[in-house]
C-alpha cells in the first residue's frame, strides 16, 4: 500500500529566516502570515515523518532496520542514510527505485553496496515524494513508548495463585496440629482411664462431629448457609468460564517468535506487514508462506533456534537454501497452524472495522504481542468483554469533519437522540447502535 | 472393588403376590440382556451404576466444554487478488440454449457462492433457474472422470480410443454426427467446424423444445429463416397467443426486462397486455386481459384477429363461418392494436408455421416491423429444425451413421420419439457423450467425456445480433472433467487449449468490429472484465413481406381446427419456471421453488379446471393430509398417470402437464434430488428396487405433425384411477377474502385521473372525541400504543411494486442462495414447514365480497360460514385475474413478535431492522404465533445433519456445502429464523462507506431479492435518505403497508397494482 503525500516539502530554515526579518509595520502581517504558514509546514513535516514511517514499514522494514549501517537484516541498517550518500541524493533515489539503473551509472559506492550484500536490492514502487518522506523519517525516527499494562496484569494473576498456595499450606499445617493434639488428648484419656481401671469407650471422629453439631446447631446452620452460598457463587463463576480461554497457548508447528519479529529493538516489523488483510477483510489473516520468504530467503538463521525453525518454512514452500531455488510447487506442504483466537460461529467479527474505522491498535485485544514469543490468547473474548468496550469506546470517525459518512448520520439525527447521546460529551459505539444484537449476530 | 451396599429394598406386595399383573403386554426380553454371567458376577448394584453413570455423564459434559483445537491453513503462495474474507466478483454469461443472461459471480476464497445480474453491462436479468445454477456446480453426482465402456478411465485412454475409432469410421465412409443444442457461440461454432472438417462429420442441432415454425414462417415471409428481436418495451399493446414470453418464449430474460419497462404506471403510457391461452401461465397471470381459449380456438382467434385488422386496414378478409364466431373474443384486443398500430406487438407461442405466418401478416398490417419487431438484428436462440432430426433418424435406420457424438443434449429424455431414437442409437458403432451427468443418453454411450460446468468454462456468445458476451471460469474444475470444446479440438488433432483458442478467435474476429479499443489485448481484457461487448455487426438484409396466399393457409388452419374437435381434452404441455426443460432436475433449490401458479413444489401434475374435475368426481380440495385424485391421460396408446391439480384459470376442456419431470426413469446418476424420497429419508423405490423419479416424463406427448413438433394435442382422454396422491403446496388458499389491506388494485385510468383516495384510501380508525361528543376518523398511523423509535441515522426499508412483480420467484432463489436457507423436501413442505424467508403469495381475484353476501342474505353465524366459503373460491375463469405479492419479514417498527419473546432474542435495531438472534433463541415460537404476516420460520430439524434430509438438503453434501455464504450463520435445530433484510450486506455496505469516509450512496447496498428482481419491482434503501429511490416509491401515492390496521408500522411498503383495463 502506498500513501499520497498531501503537502509539498519545504526546507525548515524558512522559519528561521522569517524570525530574523525586520520588524517593520508593513512586514508584521506578512510575518504573521508566514509564521502561520511555517507552522503549517512544520505540522506537515511531522505528518511526513509519520507517513515516512508507515511507508518504511510497508516497503523497507522487511529487509532493513532503522539502525546503523552495520545492523544488517537482509540489507544494511538505514539510519540517517542521507548522510552516507552526501551529494549523490538523486542517485540514491534512482537506487531505491531502480537499483540496476543506479549500478549502470558506474558509481563506486553503488558498486560497493551491490557487491557487499548477497541479496539483490529489488526496485521499489515508490515516487520521489514518498522517498523523501521515508528519508525524512530515517533522518529522525521518533521514539515510541511500549505499552506495559499487560505485564502488570499477568503479575497480578500470579499473585493470586500464590495466595491460594499459602492458604492451602496453612490449612494443612493447622490440620496436622489439630490431629496431633487430638491423638495426644485421646492417648492421655486412655492412659487416665487405664489408671482408673475403666473400660474406655472413646468416641469415633464421626460421633464427635455429630455431638459437636448437636450442641452448636445455630452456628452450623449459619456456616452451612454461608458455605453453600459461597459454593453456589463459585460454581456459577466457574460455569461462566466454560469456553473462555484467556491464556490459551497452543503449540504451533513452527515456533514462531513474535517478539523477534515485532519488537522495536529487534526486527520491528509492523503487524500489518504480515497480517495484511486486517485493513481490508474481516480476517486479519495468517500470512502466507511467500510473505515469510520475502525476508527469510535472505535470513536463514534465527537468533533463538538457529536454522531448525526457519527450515520448516523452506520445507513448506519447497525451497532449497543452498541453491536458492524453489522446487516443484506440487511438493510444497501447507503449514497447519493452530488458531489461537477463536470466536464462535454465530459471531460476526470484522477486523477491518475495528482497525480502520475504530482505529484500535492490535495490542488492545491481542495484548503485547511484541513481547510474546508464541502467541497466547490475551483477552477473554467473551460477549461481556466486547460489550464493555463498545460501551466505553468513542467512535473516532464521528468527530472527524472529513468523514462524510458520520457527517450525514449526524445531520439526520433527531434532537432528542442527539442530546441523549452527548450527555457525557462523547459518542460511543453503543450510542450508535453498537450493542444491538444484529450488529454481530446474523 | 466391592460396590455392593448389601441393602435390600421392599418391592411392594403386588410384585411378589400377583405376577400376572403386568404393565407390559409382552414379557420384557430380560433373558436377552441378562444373558451371560458377567452381570450376575458383578458386585455393582444399580444404584452404584447410576452413581458412576451420573459422574461419567457430567464429567464427559465438562470435558466436552474444552474448546476443540481449530486448525488454520493459510495459502503458501497467496494469489494477489484473493483476500480471505473479501468476495471477488467475476463477469460471466449464462446460456444453455434456453436461458441467457449476463451474470456476476460472487466468489469467496475461490468458491462461487452467488449469482447476481450484471446490470452494468450486457443483459443483466436473471430468473430463478440462473440464480440457482451456482448450486449445480457442486453436485457430487456430476461425472468426475472420463468413462470408457462403463468404467472410469484416463483422458489419455479415452482420447486414443476415440481418435482411433473416429478415424476408422471415417475410413469406412460412414457418417459421423455431432448433436449439440443451440450453441449461439461463435468460437464454439468454429470448434465444431474444425471437428466437422477433420472427420467429414455432420452437425445437427437439437433443442428440448422446438421453435422451428417461427423460422420457417419468417423464411416464407421475409426470405430468411431467422428469429427477429422483439421489443416489448416499445409496444403499447401486446397480444400474445400462448406465448409465455416471461418464462419460456425466446429470450425470456430480455422479454421480461422490456415488458417491465412498458408496465410502469408512472410513465405517460402503460402497455395493455392481452393473453389468449389455455394453461394459466406466468405471462397470462400478468395480463390485463386474459382470455382463456383452447389451443384449437386460438387457431380461429388468430384468424379472427387477422380479419378485424385486415378489415380496418383495407386488406382481404379470410372467409369462413368458424372464424367469425371467434371475433367477439378478440374484439377488444383488435381495437387496442388498431389504436396503437405500429406500436403494438402480436406474438404466438404455437410451433405452427401457418399460424406464425398469419401472425406475421397481422404484425405487417399493423406496421409493427421495424418498430417493435427488428428483423435486421435477429436472435440466435432455438436453432433446432425437426427435419434435420428426422433425417438423422432415417440415416440411422439405414445404418449409414457410424458415430454419434452428443454434446449437452439428452435425446433419450426429451426427444418425442426417444424410444425409437435410442433403439437406433444403441446400434450405432461409436457413441460418445460429452455430458455433465451420466444421464439417460450418456449412460447408453460407449464413451463419456465429462464436460465442465459453465462456471468452470470459457465461452463466447452472440445470442442477440451484435451483442457479444463472454463466459469465463470462476473456479478451477472440481472434478477430472474437460471443456467440451477442448475434447473436440483434441479429437480433431488440434491444440486443445480452448482458452487460447477463444482469445485468438475473439481478437481475430471481433476486434475489428469496434473502434473503441486500439490494443487487441486490452480489448480482450476489457470484454472479459465486462462480460460482454456490443459490436458493430452489419444488419441482416431481409426481403419485403411476401405476398402469400393467406386464404389457403386459413382454410388449412380451419380444417385443423375441425379435426381437433374430438372427444376428450386438449393437452397443453408447458415448461415450469422452476425446472424448465428438465436439465435442472438435480437442483434442490429449484425443485423446492413453488410453481408461481399452483404453489406446488417437488412435483408434476395434471392441471385441470375445478369445474371439469367435478365432472370426473376428482378431489378439488387438497391440503397436508388430503390427497389429490390420480388420473391417467391417454392418447394413441400413450399413457401417463399423474395427480390432478385443481387449477383455477385453466380453460375448461383443456389440461396442462409440465415437461421437465420424470428424469432418471432407469436410475441414471443425475443427482440426489431428482428422485422421490421417503418420510424418514431414503428413496422411494419400486418393486424392483429402482428409485422413483419425481413426476412423469411428458415429452412423448409432444405432437409430431408433418410440419413441426407442437406442445398441444387434442383428443386426450382422462381416465380416473382409484389412486390418490399427496401434494406439497406452500399456499392452499386462493383469495384475499375481501380483506382490503392485503392487496390494493386499481386501473390505469383511475390512477392517472383520480385522487389517491380513489385507489389507495388511507386506513382510518374511529376514535371517540370528548370535545365533539362524536366519533372522529383519524389516520391509522396516528393511533399508536407505542412511542416512536429514536432516529439515529438509517432506517432501512423495502418497497415492492405489485405492478411489476411478475411472480417468477427469482427473488426467492436469490434469497435462498444468499441466506443459506435450508431445503426441507416435499414431506416437510406438505406439513407447512417450509423455510423460505421470502415467499410469493399468489392471489386470484374473487367477485364475491361482504356486500354481495349481504345482498344474498348470507349473514349471521351460519350464513357467515357460507359467506367465507364462497369468498375462498376464485371468480369464473373468464374474469379471473392474478396478483403476486412477495412477502418477507416486514420489519415492523412496532413488531408484535418482539414483545412476546421471553428471552429477547428478537429485538429492534436503531436502523429499523427487526433482528433475530439465533444464539439467544430458545424456540418457544411465540413470535411466529404473533406475527400477522406469518414470515417466521422454525427450524424443526437439524437440516444439515438429519437423515431425513440427506437426499434433498445440499448442505449434507460435502461439495454442495461449499455454496454456503460464510457471512451468514447456518441455523441449528430449535431456533426461529426469518428475513434479516440481508443485514450482512447492510453491514458490509456501511463498513465500506465508513472506511472510505464517504456518505453511503443510495443503491450501494442491495438485498439479494432487490438485486435479483428481473423487473426491478423490489427496491431497497434508506427511508431516512430523502434523495433515495425508495423514498419516492415508499411515500408515493401508490404505496401502502400490508395489514396497516394492525398497527405494526412495517418498513416494507407495497405499491398498488395497476391494470390497464377498463
């Protein structure tokens, strides 16, 4: 996918020049005008970097890192690449678009690059404006924060497990203490009885319990009611968990490390690069093996498992890493993955709706995949979970003046509905009908 | 382990003391299940057993809650244009010698799942048969391998043997004959020519039903044996003699489209349609004036019509007393024709050369040629000539024929003299069938070369002069089949790549006929993308109307009329909207589609006027338990036994039988759904263990006269039998019984000249006014128990124009295909458990109303019963008129079903939809009880799994399951379902708009029914979008809501039916 750059790129120092102009009365309005203009331009530049990042991830990230030249993925790291090409900026553009054409110019640096890396740089279908955006991004890649909420949540869960263990051990100890004390008491009693010469008739545990219950009727009733209620509640909650599998973590045919591929300090590939139907379809899509081969034709050894896992891809597509040739496609074998996130058949869920219209990050439902090795189910995927989100989440397009769909909707709305909707100053999914059965069940 | 508790229980004294007292009439076979010592030795008591059983069951139940592991297999190398979850649409063309249409094929992940008309390019008009054709692609009973001498073989073996055999026969000097249906395909014709040239073969065209008389008549009148293009849209008066042009006659899809254009009452004029016929056809039911006549009477009527027109135009009049007697019947039609001379059309469905010449003469007198009939741009359908078939038979008799190749034809089934043909066929040295199924003909062939389904095939067509169309594969071949053209090319020792052949042919032959595209390959690609191309063809030159001796023809016709006045009935054979000529017999969607007139499904029957039935004491009332009488029809030693169906509108003295039934009489492998099934599954079989076909084959009743083969015969005897037969019909009532708010009907003059109150009066309610101390009449819409729904954007609605609805059922099959509506089979239909989300109600007119009853003194309790009984009977055949009303969920704003659901499984959406949530439904069926429109359907069975439906429900078939729409849930047993107004399409359409950030365009979303309607009678849209098409219709003068007085405030609007009659 390619993006159009809506603004023309103008060098930043224009702003600087404007600041040092004479403060003439005539010049003042002009300065204000140019000030606003440069503000717009600066905004445009920030946008351009953002566009550049998207373009980079869509086109380049498969083979290049945003790192120093020595950080080789398939090709070299591209951080501040403009500095390396210095006065040959035009040649760089030609190199990106048509590498062979650049090679034909006979430039020494191009020749050096060509020989240095085994994989041929393919020509990229980008225009000059897009290349500018990418280069601008590479000059100054913004640093982003990584969400950490998920990690906290998992820690909390393990805390709860520990509490249960402590309780169990404690009750075990208490039970032992009680049994020891009781047997001591019985023995003492027997001893005393022997001393007295009585024929001892000590009570069995069962009889003792019956006697206790007989004496403590009120307390026993209260206790049983409380215990019964607790049991019912726990039972109900347990039943509600049937078919709910947060944490479901099936073994996969290939031990695919999401962290290595997506984490910023490793390959840093955008989710959408591989799961590319997420913006178009209801399915995010498991990437086809040819997408893997875009990079793994070059990268034949992984950092965790060496060659063993990557070779499974080669086997699947019938590719020989030695000869770098594909064999007969008839001998290729599809990879049978185990689906992690399963929704029941009677639910219609559309990824593109949530990602494109809802502008929701993948991590919101799938968790910090960039920290997971093989993926496990992060969210409960229950209807309650869906509904909660629909209740709280604002519809991002609704306030967007450019979104004609929602403008039209807004214009048609009757006053009463509108007032009710805007009581809390936000328009949530549920207020636009997102809780209705027929939105997901048909 | 000792599980014995050693406890004894008191058994009750009866058990000990009176052993004779027993609850069971028979001794329980205790010794059977207590035999062996294992149980006696066991220490496990009954209570223990139950304990462990209980534990086991609950443990198993809990264990089964564990989610099954779901596998997911992505593409290894994803095709660039396939995105899982997103449909791809391909333009293609359907043509089978009978139906012709430009289609869009919806494919999901490479599977074709739905057919929609290609309205943008080509002839985008579908009927039920074309809609349902996608299902036949997945028929597992299709031929899956080449067959040599009854055994599966490889293509190499077959090709080698066929080539050797053909060469040998050629060397012997014997004839090689290639039988095909009407191809109308330039490249296929080129392939045939190649083959014919290679082997000196002969090409004979064979259709199931002949229209050769029209070609012959045109040859006599204009010097060319052609079929002209008819323009029903330009005709202000249409007179049809037994031409069922909306279903059966020439290119029915084109006729339908044009007919609907001329029937719009919003225009300045609306066509007046006169239909003379015996059987009540789809076309006849839409006519303004339907005049029931026997076929023999039609002969005279045509002559009488000629006379009136000729008199007015100053031409010679035909003599004959009989002719004059019929003039009163055609007078009104003739006046209308004369008033619209040059803008009228007379058509005739009889395959009778003289009649067709007379009809040509009438059209000529009226000046209709070059106006409504275009001879210069003919059509290429129905090319069969009986003479060629008869000549072939002669040659076969003389043993001159050494090889017969049948490609897509089935003479063993539909040739009127099939027995004679097959006897000779079996003696032919080499017989090769290029066929989809091992059908009646193919099963007798020595070699079978299985062919592709049309969705797997390439093809090009020129069915209408200058209008070219392309068909392309939308899926790779499912089985080991081969395109028929490739087979012929292989055998002719040419390159078998038909794709290359057709592309080359298209570029070399068609490229020069246009000047829009400059690059041949772009031209090919664009044509393929559009599915059709309109090219410059030279008009066909015809001579002026020949001066024929009409009088001589008239004398001959009158003589024929006299000869037909025999004892007995006149039989009229017809083809049904559903099964057509019988090639769709394996398609359960079509088998279950109710006949537009009789509403009967899964069956063939004799249609007879109830008055005639009374003469024979046949049963005229039928329902789910009351069977119909079975009768035998006889003529010339041929007999046929079928149930007799009370058909209102059938001309007295005539009977009708549908062709296309009785396929697979010898148990050929022609599809699972082609045979009768038993109540609990399995096929019905005769004494010899052969499966019983559905209905009977009536093709041998086609009359073979010297000139041509006709579909009607006189002198047919109807002999009652003792047998009875249960019929499955979806509608057993006939009239609206004087209820005003179901149907509204008016005349064109009233609609144009009078106020809305004259033809569409508002429903009012009398309300007591305290101020006035009197009753006030208020509009029903103002009286409401409920608050209005909040408006937050959309309100979806449908408008259905009763005027343009022709009752064809295309919407019903489209709905079935889109929404995974289950097929339930005859037995369940009979029990009124059909699952159609969209049904088409057919109402006959009745003159009897409450007012008349009052006059007759039919009031009071007892009188009322008689009154209602009389209301149920449709009017006399001469004044009988028909209205079709498609009924789906009305999506009431104040829905009665919603208020009674105990679990809120059916709720209202903010967009005006009545939602049905299957996973919430517990199946109380309160909603269905409370629905005034009776559109809710209950899943009585697990249709996709229960053995009863194994033969009829395609979802039980591994392959046919692939046709299911993945965006719609397949409902399970015990839940209610109904029309969702294609909510999946609404959601998808909205999503596209949201993603693009554009306003939702009117027409961007279409429901399956609105997209499929060949006459655009159904309009879907947003009632809140003031510029939308639907707003003009639904809030227009003709619009009303069905049963508005109930107060449901439905979102489906009907537009009053308008008839162009006095």
